[in-house]
C-alpha cells in the first residue's frame, strides 16, 4: 500500500521522469511534435484504451485537454 502514499508517488514519478529523460524518451506531447489541431484525436485515442478507467476519479476529454 506504499504506492498510495502521496510523497512516495511524487518521488516515484520524479525518478521515472528523470530516467525517461536520461535515456531520451519523450515525456511530453511537445516532444513528439503533436500539434494542437491533433489533440482531440490523441485524447480520444487515449480514452479509448480503457486505461483511464483505473483512475481513482472520473476523467473526461475536457479535463485532459486543459492539461
């Protein structure tokens, strides 16, 4: 249950992002040259995967687009 601890999650994500940067993986859509005009399709595709269902709260298209 340690993963539920907020500080642990933040440290885990920081470590993960640092690792991604170190090995050259993209960490933002900007890194993939995704244009704003393509965002609706990207968001829709992400929602279709079903992984969003594992979120502890409801997430919708508009919430993602604001990020």
